[in-house]
């Protein structure tokens, strides 16, 4: 078995299908981690918690992945922007019509109106203006006063879904066509919960308010009126955004963050954390076990007692407690994980080292005059090194899972970096499971699982190739 | 330390009253009951001299203490008591010893007493004292190539000015034990060599340090018969070409006869007979030696029908509960036949007495 | 099969199917063992003698298998017999084995008496008491105190354990006993005692004995017929007297010269190494190390040629 160079190890390793699968999975994750800056811009990863950044991105909120439509056989609306024509007029009322062709099986998740006032406008900061919106539907019906508000906001962004007035306007409109439905939602207090945008784009009829009618496809005309109180108030831009019903590879969360971006950037953290913790803690543990075994006697006894103490400390509760006092950064977490992981491999390594210590070539080395340090480093360590690789492979999933658990439990109290655990934590906070947002929960969970799987497969294959039982 | 005066300049190593006991692990109960600590008396007061450039064979059956003796002489074990006088001719080694110990090591003329030297000061002496082990399969580090294994002693003792010089020495050592082509062998891993070849690597390794004394512990026991001579010849070259003194440990009397100058017979930790190879084999005096010689199988099929008469009773006794007096007496047939000495055999430990020139026996019959 | 032949081996092949290649451990070996005869199977490590010994009971450990040939005992072919038959009728009843390294062949958790009794209870249907009696009877025959039946293996010395193994091999009174390196792990005095024992036992029990060893000196002490194996093949066979007096095969000659003697000092060896049995050379397998090698040796494998009264050697020198 010895004299096994790298080439032999690789050749043996490739005989195990599990190992090949593991490498394959690992490459996917590494690909994600490396490709993160290419897939989505640098900013996105670092700014996960900067909600303003995401607001700017104008992604639909809480929508499933774009490919869902393929499986369901329906077309999902995509996010579309429609600039409005700013009328050249001296009137106080500025009116423009924005048309939107709703041609999808699944209508938009939201409609956002954007009004920007020109900065140079010679007006005081308190000058208000009015915004009114009427919606002309393809079936000839009209919803009036969908928007009817007064504001001073120079950069106005209104989501119809979130505006109470809009919601009420839509509900009132549909009430005429669905009395029963209306009764129902009033009685059950569902007015806050129903998808008014869906209703906006759906056919009239029984059950419309319960979202039971089909979408109404066709041209919608959004009649937007800006009524200024000061003639100097000038518009910079007008825009209507139809927010798609689906987006991206893994959809979005309720804050409008692209979950795929989160997953991809989370891969970096997972790999870096996993590998650093695994490599450092295993190296410490291996050195500790080897030296303890070689020195023997009461030094060995003491070192073992220390290790047994260290390994008995429960990691998770301690981490959670510490987190309340010190805001953890990812590096603190890595350090703590190392401190708690090193005792793991010690016992196995120690028994291996004990066996090696009894070998005749060790005695021969002593007879030649080799020092203790030389024997440990050049004679014992190289025999253990191959097994160390397998240990590292097994340690990585442990580290990743622990971090995921900690981040999940700590949530906002935890590390600031984007990790798969944090994504899950956010999902939990937003009751993602209850609201059926599977795309928020499954991807991070799946990634944690397959990263663990990848390393375990690699570790098992490595173990079979380098099994210490074959030692000597 | 009057022993030293007796030594003539030709003696390279002298053991005097060498003792090595191994304590037997006691249970907690034993300690509480204050039972006396028992020992395995592996080596129990032996004395002998090894002269420069000779091969001295230590023979005996398993458990007689010969391996322990060898390990103690090269200080892989610490002697329980007794003296090991070793001649240090090499100026360089003397100087290093003095430096290392801050002058605390006592020199008795040209000799040092290895029993007095703690492990931490042994390093300079390790170049002069070497050991070759029995098992060629586990005595070489399997993870390194032969050349790296052979480099170790040179690097540890800082021999050679450059890697090239060291490599040169290695090749020469391999050639000296006829492992050729040396470059090819140096590049191999141990598992690519046969048992005999590995043993010769061990001999080459011992040679590299230019020792004056080498212990060879049953070096050919695990090698095929038709290949043993190859290793033995390399070992004898050590003596003939390099003037090294060899302590050859074996249970095989025939081999001992064929290669050694002197033979010492051990039984249960004591030397029972000592003399030249001719004397011991052709004229064994001690009853145990006689039984050993009688037991040697002779490759003559005509003797097939003879049931050999080996004059020995019973089994070898444990080295913990040693019989009083002569430790061989419970198995000694001569004891049965000579009632007049029985009292002495039972109570008095026999000392080595010179019966003919250079031939010593420890037996009350003489 | 004649009435005076206890064992007839014909063209036996035993191969080990490892995943680095097929090791041809025994390649076409043939010999006969007469009733009451003692045959020595000599050779060095890797020559196939132990494998041959195991194959005679069809006990070759996997990945080894009998790959061809016949082993006739009492008219039955052991090589092709199904396992159940072997266990019931052949193993230990007709042919038994004394293993190398007796220390390991005895179960450490059962008393000696129980282990001796086991074959009697299984094969002869004796009750435990009857079997223990038998055990007590056979122990003195191997020079042991019958009280040993109550001891555990670890309480006995190496020599004593080997004697127990011999007793175990004889307990069912088999026709053939194989002794595989019975004295290798033992000291020289104990070895001599065991050899004495084997000599007396073979007469008393009238067994045909196969002694396997690398030590030709002990062969000389015990065997009537001697076979030399090299690299999986039998290279010479003949009466012990003829072989020692006038060895014909160059390997036998080299082997005998390598034995150190007390009568004259001298060290000889055979240079080179045995071939790799996964890829044996064509022609004579000893060619690389043979001092008398010539052309034909490397091209064709020599068959067994008659070179004396009872002596056969596989060597082109005698064509």
C-alpha cells in the first residue's frame, strides 16, 4: 500500500462511484462559489442585508422561480417597465395613459407606480401634489380611484398591493360582481390577505374575490393623473412596473431579494468556513493525538483528560449563549468552531499513532539517534497524513451544518454574512412554509444537504483507499 | 571501577555484571496488599568481553535474554544495574560527548561507561553503536524510498557537507552490501525489495555511520535458507573489511559456528558457557550446551531411524520465578546422575570458571 | 489406484485470483504417497508448498481455488468433491493437518479437553464424557500429562501446544496427516523433541505423513521420500537417501549447499530471486538463477525425467 503516490491514490479513488459523485457535487458547489461574481454582481452578495439596495433592484417580492411555469404549463408574467409620457403642458393636471398587455396565465404579482419630481424644480420642500389612477380593463370595466393620494415625496414609489386605498378600491369594484365572495372575506376578515392584484387582473364573476376566476387577458390602460399645486413642479419621469409573477432560478423572498444570489454567495461562506474549520481543527487534533501517543506516560494521560473534557462541552448551547454577548462575525464563528471541533479526531489518531510507535522502524530510528520531534514529524506523521485527508472530508459537513444551525437559531442576532442558514432563518421569520414559499426553503436546505453529502461521499471513498486498517 | 584496569586495549566492549529486570505490572489489589514487586529477570548479572574486529555470537533459546542483552548494550533499554564499558577511539565523538554533557561524562581512559550515560547524551555515541533487527519487513519505514531512509542517519548526525556527498556515501554503502545497481535500489520503496535485500539495506544503513560495534539480532531468522548466506556474507564483511565488532544474536548454533569467533550460551538470563566457536561446538561442557548441540538437526537421512537422545527434562521455566541455585538444575539430567553436587546445584549460583584456555563454564560439575 | 497408495495427486493446479493478477501458486504438480510412507515437501517461501498442503484438504483460502487436476484419496477425487461431503467424510477422518504456528490454531476460550473432544463428538457421535476419555488417552501418546484437558491454551508453552495440535490431528485416526512447518516457531530443543515424537507416532499410528518445511535438515531426520518445489512446480522427487547423496536438480543442489554444516565451515547461497508467479517466465522457472542454464531451458519447460532408481528431476540436463 505504501509507495502510493498521488497518481495511485487518484486511480484507486476513481474506482468508487460514490467518490466520483461526491467530487461532481463538490465541483458544482465550488463552481457556484467561484462564479458568484459572474452570476450576479459583487454588490449583491455583500449587500444582502442592505434592504435599500434590494428595493432599488425592483424585483418582485415573494415570487416563485421563473421555470415553474414550464412544469405547470402556464405562462407566468415577467417584470415589465412602462415609462409614461410626460405631457408638455402648462396645466395643473398632467395626465398620461400607460397601456399594458396582460397576456399571461398568471398575472403580475404587483403593480408599482413610480413618480419622480425633477430636482431642479423651483418649489418648496413642502409642496404637495396629487396622484390619481384609474384602470380601464379589457372587458370594458373601469376601476376608479385605484390611487388617490396627496404627497410631498419627490421620489414616489407606490405598490398597489401595499396601499390600503388601492386594495379597497379593487375590492369595492369586484364586490358588485361577487356578492357572496365579498360577504365571505368580510366575515373572515380576509381583506388584508387576499391577492388584490390577481383580482385586478382577473375576470369578473362569482368567486372573483376569492381568486377563483380566470385571469382576464388583454390590454389594460392605466390612466395616471398627477395634479400639481405649484406650476413649477416638473416631472422627471413616470413609470409603471408590472412585477412579474415569477423570477430567476430560485425566486425571490418577501424583501425582493433574489434567492439564487443568496444561494450562490452562501456557497462561498459554506466552503470557506467548512474548509478552514475542517482543515485547522483536524490538523490540531491530529498533531495533538500523535504527540500524546508518542510521548506516552503521564503526559499522555493528562492530554487525554483535557481532550475528553473539551469534547464533552456542548457546542450549540454555548455558541448561542456567547452570541448574546458578542455579535458574531463569520471569523469569530470559524474560530469558535475550530476550538470545539479539534477534539474530535484525537482518539482515532492516537490509536493509530500508538500502533505506529510500536513498529520496528521507529525503534530503528531511535537507535540511529533521531530526536522525538524528528520521529513524530518525519516517521509517524506521514503515515497518518493520508487518513487526515479523509478526516478533513468528514469534518467539513459538520462545520457547515453547525453553522447553518447556529445561523438559523440566531437569525438576526447571528453573523452578518449571507449564509444558507441565515436564508432559512429569514424564511422562518416570514412564515415561508405556511405561505407556501417553498422556493425560499428548499434551495438553502438542499444546498446544505448536498454539500454535506458531497464531502461525506468523498470522505468515504478516501477512507476506503487509505484505510488505516491497512496500515502496515 | 577497577574493571577498567583489567581490560586490554583490544576490547571494544565489556559487559560487567549487567542486569536488566522488567517489572511486572501489578494490579491495584497487589499494591494494596503490599505484595512484593515481581520482576522478569531477563538479564541477570552477565559479564563478557568483545574484542575488536570479532564476531561474538550470543546463543540461546527464546526467553533466555539474548535479545534483551543486545538492546541494553546499545542503550535502547536502560540497564537496571551493572556496567557497559565501551571504547571510544574517535576523537570527534569524544569531543562531542564532552560538549553535550558540559564535561560531565566520565572517561575511564579510552572507555566510557554506557550505564552512566543518560539517554539525552547518547547521541554522539549512536554513530558508534548500531543495531540490526530481526524483522526486515517492519524495520524500514514503508513511506520513504531507500535513499531517504539511508539519508536519515547522515542528516541526524550531520555527516557530509552537501546532499551530493551524502548521496555518494549512500551509493557506496549499497555497493558494499552488493545491492546493485545502487541507483536503482536507492530509488525503490522497501516493499519493492525482498527480505534479504531489505536486511542488506539495514546493514548498509549501519555501515554509513562508521560504527565500531554492531548488534545483529537474529538478522536472518525471517529469510529463506538459500538467501541467508547473502546477508551473512555482508555481515561478515563488516568485520573483515571495516573492522567492526559484531554481537550476533541467534538461536541457530550451526550459523553461530559458521560465522563467529566466539560464542556465549545463555540460559534464563545467565551466561552458562563462553568460549571460541570451535570449543563450544566441538567440546560443549555445560549440560545445557550439550543438549543444544545434540538437538541440532543433521542433514543426513541415514540417521533417520535414530531417535535422538537429548539430555534435558521438562520445559523452560518462567523468568519470573527463577529456581534457586543453578537455574538449570530442574532440567539437568546430569544433576540426576551426580547426587554429590546436587546440594550445591540447588543452593549456590555457579560462577564462570575457566576450564581450558578461553573456555569458561558456569557449572558445579567443574 | 493401487492398494498401497494412500494419496495420488495428478497435475494439480491451484491459483489465487487476486485483483492484481492471477497468482499461479501450484502449477501442475503430480506425486503419489504410499501407505505408511513419509513424504517431505520442501521449498522456500512462495514456492507453493503450503498452498499444496491446504489444497489436499481443499482448504485453500480465498481468493485461492483449485484450478485443475485431481487429488485421489481412497478412490475419491478431493478436488471436485462438494463441500458438504468433504466436511462429513474426508476432512479430519481421512486426512488431517497440523498447522504452522500452533499458538494460533487453538481457540483461546475453550479448554484443551473440549477442543480435543470436538472432532470426536461431531464425527464419531461420541458423548462428551466418552470424548473426554479418548482425549485423556491420547495425550500421553504425545508426551503430555492427561490432566492438561482442563487447562486453557494460554497456560501451555509453544512446544506443548504443538503436541496438542498433533494429538488433535491424530484423534480420529486418519490415514494421512499433513504437518505444515510443525517446528518453525519452536526452539531447537523443543523442535528436536517434536521430531522425535513424529518419528515414533508415525509407526504407532501407521499414518502416511506429509511433512512441509523449508528446513531440509529436519526433512533428513524424518522423511523417506523427498520432493522439492520451486515457484509452484515440483522440480525433483525421490527417496531421501538418493536425494541427499546425489541431488540432480541444480536448485536442489544449491539448496543443499546453502545449509550451514557443523562439519565444515562455509556459506553458500543461490543468487537472484524467485519469479513473480503472476507472470511466470516461459521455460524453466529456475533458469534465471541456474548456474547450468542453456538455451532450451528458457524456451521449454522441462518435464519430470527419471534420473535414478526412484529419483525424478525436471531439468533439461538429464534429457
